[in-house]
C-alpha cells in the first residue's frame, strides 16, 4: 500500500454530546450556557462548512437520537455499565431529565441531529450510545458491545448507518476494535502518537500531562501529528487519528491566539505538502459561548484550507470517507 494519499486530506470531527459528555464533571449551573449555545452553534457550523465546501463527521451520542424520554428509555440496553465510580454512569440520572428538547435542551438534541442529516453533506457517526467510557474501572467488552448495538439500532431507526466511532474522552481501547468491526464500524479516531495523548482513565490522568497538552496547543512540543495512508491502515479498523484539538476562545488567553492559529496552519501545510492527513476536532459546546470569536478563528482556518486546496489540492473528507478510500486502494 502507498505510504501517502493522492493528495493531502483534512478531516474535521465534532463530538456531539450535549450535557451527556460533561455530566460527571460539570453542572447545569456552571456549564449550562455552553450547552444551550449549541442550539446556535450547529446551524452556524453547517453554514460555515458550506461556505468553504468542507465536510465534517458529527460523532453523536446515541441518547441524542431519541425524540423524547420515552423513546430514550425504550432504546436503552438491558446490560448497562457498572463503573466502579457510580457517578460515571448516565443511567442513574435518566429519571431526572425532561421530556424532550423543548423543556430540556441540555439532554435532548434530535432537532439538531435532523438538521445535520437534512444538510446532506456531512457524516453522522457514533460517540457510543451512552458516552461509554472504555478505560474506566468496571467497564467490560460485553457491555460495550451492547452499548454499540443500542447506538446502531437507534441510528438505524433514522435510516442512518453509523460507520465511524469516536471513543468518549478519547479512551481508546484496542481490545474493543474487534467489536467495532463486528458492528460495522469502518473507522475510529485514534489519539496522536505521543505519550501526552495516549488514552487513560480519569485516575491515571495527571495535571502534568494536561499542562503539557495546553502548551502543545501553542508551541510545537510533539510534532505535527499528520498521518500517512499506511498508518491509518495499520489496525483492523481504519485509525483516522486525531491531529489537533481546536481549543475554544478564551479572553484571558486571546493574546496567544496567533500562536494557536500558527500551530494549526503549519500542521495543515505539512499535511498538504506531504500528502498526509490532518484531523481537527472539538465539541460543539466548546463554541457554546463566545460563538462570534470562535467562528472568526475557525473562519481563518478554513480560509487557509481553501488556499491549500488551490495550491496542493488539499481536500476535505469524512472519517468513513477516508476508510472507503483506504479500502479501495487495497
């Protein structure tokens, strides 16, 4: 198999999870505004992606496919996670949520999902059914399998065939790839090749690693993390590995934004020149506040993508689209 693609590739993936992705770390009181902001974020992202002819993969928590609470409860698998940390399981809080998006926009997002689907230019992948943690104590491969079955079923009810997976909290568990393949998953988002980004559970994570990842967002500590065709094909499911997390705007850190932008643009240029893949990702709720500033920054990235597209034929694709190209080249 050739080491490089025919041209460099840009992949954008978004972890679409609403409050289900932060419920064990945040509260509605201190983070609810970010979640509510997603109501504006999704339509605006679809607009800016269309402006620059860019495709995206919306990796969606299965809970968000439910139109209301009754459908969500009916879709839950019998086997549920039994994490050692009781608070990690969202199933314990299902009785406390509202009925649908109209009275609980923190936990329901079906109209937004429908908007993405109707746009027709983007992929809807899975972020597991319940935001399942694949490295936390108490998780098992059998429960993961049931979670993924539930994710595929609720998506299939909307005529959506989910073929890509983003592991929640980037807790990549190689042992689970056989289940992914069995479930029809053709690609997953692996982590950058550095000990700073290797998957760990919450007890193994350290402040030191978080600090270094923060610095790496502005100064090149670990390289460009652009990937070859051969690397993506090196596992039983295509590893459309991450390159860079798009950190959200911060007023306190805005004086560093030129460094943050340069870090991303240099990696994109490296991918374009060397016919590699650059994978940018974030959560819609990261843009939930300071939307204007975040979109202005994203616009600069996508304008640069257009320049690279003209100069090097740098092209945009989804995660499953990349997997299809890898399969076709075998």
